[in-house]
């Protein structure tokens, strides 16, 4: 007696085949000797309608593992000529099929399948047409079962700007989508009131800090980024700018598409979804930036930023509540901006258009599932060829309190990596190293860019004007062709960033600059001791400081790799290598010093720039860049990973050049571009090589 590996549709069930008469093993051995397929067979008996659901549930549980291993695929291969699906019944004249308590005699030989083994077909023997049609229907049902045996069609790793776009667009096309996010879900009610609430602001799980703002310290750069459902949108400055056209003609993505023709449509879609408008709140910091621009002769370059903020009606007071103003009532309600400056600490008033209020919100309404506080640790193809044609197994561990360390696995047809530039690089490097995804390009981790950024500023000790009011980034200027500066702020009381700042000094970067800094600090202490104390004291930092986010379009990059650190040799961590990225940007530093002298402030910079010659950036990009082939990048111009099927990257790691502006809008538009080329669920040819596979 043996149990058949059987499933052929919603009204069929497995059977136990008991052989009587001659030994079935001899027939099996003879078939194997002729090069036939595996011993298991599709055998089924129709059930009445009332038994469907019970049988489906039972069969799905018992046969899922066999289907994932390709048992069904092997049998179908046999039915195309290598074996005869109902041969077991036909071979044994006395065989009985036993289904529960019922016994049925085998049908006569005329019911055999028309498509026989090649040597039988050559003899001219044929089966009846009705039986052949039933076999075709059965095979189609099995194909549908194979498609339904996956837990999800797509798993999206990360819920930032690229991941949220992927979740919505795939859901709209009829796919079953799971989003896995290591951060937690935030609401206006549980966001921190200030950055001093470290447990709700900082992301340091090893220290028990499970907020949404992370600082990663590397040898070459300090990276600021977000971890939350909604990704960096929870903590970003909601500034959404289109870069100059020249960036599409530079870097690894040049020539992959007619970008200057293709991208405007996707930028327009991204702006509509993110609720982008011109900033309507010009406050003290913006007016001072405009005054500074006038002092150096670039007043005409001053502009109010394009932001994802809801300002409400002109006649309504700030803080007025509105029904969904963006999606015809399908989205959540909003509150008009009150100009508190708290965008980067998480908007507690409902005015900021974070991803959990547009893309991700709508995706969940369409059935996408979001699994928060869960970290993906492995992604492995299910097929022996390792190209993902048969789908993927995704392993994850829980980070949630009470379930920490709990492991889970889901299977899916396709994967979208969207865990931010750092997160995606880290995960893919680990998967490549442990041979889960060995086909990944060796270009992974190369050409990592920082947007050529630097954070400097001017502090006005004991200022009577509150510089924290407004939106996080309300205006900007261009001080030359390559250098872009934005006025940035934190809300009053969120002063922790003041701990990382110090007095700005002149001089070339390098070993001598700390000595120059010590001399400048000593001079300030001796000549203006009260001012020196105010510069050291972080209290009042947000109210008194104009932070300048300086970005350049100039080329410059570094390399990321996994490496054991001397202070923690037990495991490999992401580390930087290569030439140093300039931390000292002369044009920006000169601007800050001139502004400070003219307006009575003290120029500032970050401690990491002075002491370590390391810049600070909020926009780490690249590392899995778009390119023409696997020699120069990890994915193509549509985000499809070289060497794998149904695998995409949709985050900042794909950017092929420094943008010179905040990259959030471009990441969103590129994700729209990638998802626009994914066919609808009914049209998807999962295992075809054509559009779904990009050769390495």
C-alpha cells in the first residue's frame, strides 16, 4: 500500500492504491529502466460539493512540502511523455482504489490517457478523446494549485518609499503581498514629544532603544536614517524635490532608459500620491536664509521647498481637521500644519504625508499585509537551479517584545528588497556570503554615495526669535552650480543634536584641523566666555540654531563590505572602505562664516567632521546601483536583479549618481517606474525567461 502524491483541483482527493495480483514493483522497476518519471502518480476521485473545503484544507497541509520540492512539477514532466499518469491502475488487473470506505473497480483500458509514452504512441495506440480532455483539465487544475501553494505572491522587505510603492502597485495588480518591516508602527499618539525621549526616538535595539531614528557610525561617514512602518518618511524632513536633468546623464544608470522623457510622468504620480505642494509657511529661519542669500549675491536662487505637508484651506486656522483630501475619501483624515517644526521627530498632529497615510495605507486596504518588528534573515530560491524560477523561501525573526527571536518562514513567487540603501546592502551581502543568493553581482556594495552632503549651521545664542518654527525644511538656495543649501530645523525642546555640534573652523581637512579647532575654541572661551558656554550647552539648540543641509552633485563614492571589527570580532558588520569622502566643503563653510558675521551668530559644524574628518549625511545612496550589466551594478534600469527571476530592488541603493537634492521623490518615482513594468497577476508568466529574468 502507498499514498499517492495527488492533487488535481478543488474537487479531487488523494487515494490509497492497494495492488493485488502481480507485483507492482516489477512494473515500477521496468518503467524506471526505460527512463520514466517518478513513481508517484496523480490519481483522483470526484467528491460532492460539501466535501470540497474539508479536503482542500487537508490536502494543502499534507502536500505543500512536496509541491515546494517540485514533486508536482516532476509528475507533470512525466505526463508529457516520460510516464503515464494512470499507469498504476492500468498495469494491475486486480488493483482496487480505496477512498475512505468506498471501493471502486478500475476503469477499462479505454480510459487511459491519449498521450502515451513515445514507444507506445509509435505503435499507433490511442486513447479516447474524453479521457484526454479530462487529463488536460486535471493538469490545468494542478498548475493552479501550484500557484496557490505559495503563502504570498510577493514579499516586500522594508516599507520605505520604494517598498510602499511596490506594496500598493502589486496589490492593485492582483498579487498577494506581504510587507516585512523591522521597525514598529507609529501613530500621532505614541510619537515622542522631543528627541530627549531616547527610547521612542533612537533606534538601538541592543540598548533597548526602539524608536525610529538611527545613526550608523562608519569610518568614512555617519549615516542618519529611519526604521519604522513607513520607513524614513516618519523622520524625514518631507522635502520632495526633482533633481536637475544632468544627473540622468551621469553615473551607472546613464543610457539605461530615456530618463529625461520617462521620469516626468513618474515624478508627477509620486507628487500626487505624496501630496506635494509648495511650502506656504515662511518663518524666521527662512527669512534669514533669504537675507544671507542676498548678502552673497544669490538671492534669485532662493525658493520655498516642495513638501509633503497638508496646509488646509486659506481661510481655516492651523490645526483644523479635514476628511481625506487626497484620495476621494479612501485615505485617513488630516489636520492642517501648525508649523511646529517637528517633522523630523514624527508629526504628532497628522499634517505630514507619511507613507502610512498614502501608499501603505491604500495597499493595506487592498489586502496587503504588514508584519512589523520583524527582521528578514534569509531569502533562498526554492528550485535546484537557484535562479528563483520556482519562488523563494523568506526566513525572518521577530523583534517584538514577548516574541523576540521567534522564527518564521513564508514562501513567495517574488521578492522586492526595499530596506533602504544600508539595509538592503547589509542583507544582500549576508545572503551572498552564505550562498543563499550566490548569483548576486560582485558590484554589490560599490559606488555608495552620500549625496556629497555636510551638516553645518549658525547658532544665535540667547536669540529672541524662535528659529524652530515652520516645516522642517522650508526653503533653499544654490550658492553655485553644484552646491545646494537648505534651512533645516528641529522643534523647540528637541536639542539632542546639539551634543554633536561644535565651533566651525577654517583650514584644510586632515590631521591639522583638530589643532586649528582647539585654537579657535580657546579663543572663543577667552574672548566670549558666555557665548562659548552656550555653544557647549545643548539646551536651547533647536530654538537658536539654523541648520544648513549642504548637498552637491559632484561625483564621489565609497565601498561597503562585511567585516569583523576589532572591538567586536564575533560577527561581521557593515563597514566602509576606499578613499575618504570630503567632509570639508569650502563653499558651504565660507557661506556659514559670512552669514554668522553678518547676522551676529556663531558658525557651527559636527564634531565628527572636525575630529575624525568624517561627514554626516541623511541620504546614503547606491551600493546596489542600476547598470547595464552585472559588471557595473546589481540591477537593471527597472530594478530587476541580475541573475534572478521575479526579484527587484526598490530603494535608495539603486541610485546611480549623486542627486544634489533630497532623494525621497526620486526613489518613489523610480519605484513607480519599476512596478509599472510588472504585468498584472493574470498576465504574469512566472517561470518564463523573457521579461522576468535578467541575465547576469
